């Protein structure tokens, strides 16, 4: 699995469109991990992931509500979709460690056509020695057909030292790291909560993922495993749910090597998505010296056309999620 990058995405229109519009060479260098909520059940029943990610590998993760027992038609639909995904030779299911008990390992082995990926979040690293290592051996899983996702989750200046210590300790506990098909190391440093900000002004937040990447390379060289970088892009870990009456602001989120750039616009109900306001923010980005160029990615090209008054559609908030993520994924494949 010689890939550079595993972007962690939600099964939402904006993020899926970002994948769809990637350059073909960029697509060849990534394996997206798509988190699938139960609300996507009907959509997946009609249009599976390979409709927009054809003949390329991907990871898929069913959120915990998929595993609740329901009577009737919905339970049958869930089982059908999950089995269909597992039977896709290009897809690899991502399973939380808590769902990989000795009782159901065989079920996952029989269902999946492409092995498994086991997802451990930072607070679960302590389970590596006594729980994860025990899953391999006679009658269990094979490391050479298993990917391991070690997710440090949020990494900021006040927690970076602790997170790097946890990652080092994880490899002290992990048996035979070099035998895993890959070990994916993920983190997120996009702010949990944004500070008060003025409109039409650039703010920069440090990307601590670069620090994790440097450490992960050293660990890979030391323990001899196939390392793949992973992050959440310009998104926080928590999915913000729309509440009726909310009036979000238009904003531009843009990734550079060292920072997440954030430009806040007006509230939508006050004209934040009016073409003049959208163009004004695009021009601020163009003039910042941090814009990658009109032909860097599909998302960059759309922003450039808006700034140059060539494109007359401002899009919507979902559109701008796709622009930001499309640029981010493209950038990651070029700098890794």
C-alpha cells in the first residue's frame, strides 16, 4: 500500500465533491477514510461510494449507531449496505477496537474482501499491550492484512508534548509493528472553538500536524513499519449540527504548510454569500501572499475565478467546504 496520505472525511456532499474534483495524480496518492453516519443509509443504498471513487482503494467507517440492533426493514437495509461495502475489493472497513472482540473477529474476516483497519484513538493507546496484540495469532487476525490507525486527535501547543509521549509509548507496547500492512498516524490541529474574530481579516492557526509527521517518520525508521500520514483537514473533530434558526457566517478556510488560514465574512442572513462579499474575501486571500495559484487545484481555480470576477456564482457553504478540502488534499500530496 504505497500511498502518501489518508484524509479523514465525513460522508457529506461538500467533502465528497472535494474528492470527485481532485486531479487524477492526486487521487492516485491518497486513500480517503470516509466516516459514514446512519443518516447516509438511504443514500448508500442507491449510490455506493465507488460511484465517485471508481477503481481506487478507500477506507470506510460505520459510526456506532450502525451496530445497534433494530427490528424490521431498517436493520435489513443496514446489513445489506454493510455487506455490500465489505464485498467491495477496493474498500477496507475501519473498525473500532471495542468491536473486535474474539467473538466477532471471524465475522469481519469472512465479510471483508480486503482485510481490516483497526482505529485506536489516543485514550485507547493503553489497550495496545493487553488487548490489541492479543487479536493476532492462531485463528485471529493477520498483521500483513491489517492496517492500524493511531489517532492522536487534537494536538495543540498545550497538549503536543503529551501526545508525542503517548505516540512513542504506543510503539513500546506494540508487537511486531513492521508486519502491519500500514500504520496510519492521524492528528488534528484545526481549532475546537474559534476565538472572536473581525470580519474581512486574515487569521492563522498553527498546524501541529507537521510536528507529528516529523516524529512519525522517525518512529517509522526505527521500527520499520509502512507509515502513512493522516489528518482531518481544515475541520474540527466534532461535526457541527445545523439547528433551525442558526445563521452561520461565510468564511474561507485555506491550508498552508504551517498554518490554517481563516477569513471570516458576514453572516449569511446579512448577505455573507452575496457575490460582492464572497469576491472581497477571495481577493483578501489572493493578496495575502499565501494563495497557491489559480491552477494548483480545482478549489484554488474556483477561488481565483471569483476574485477575478470570471465566476459569477458564489456557491453555498457546502460548496466552500469542497473548495477548502480539495485544496487541502492537493497540498498534502505535494508536500509529503
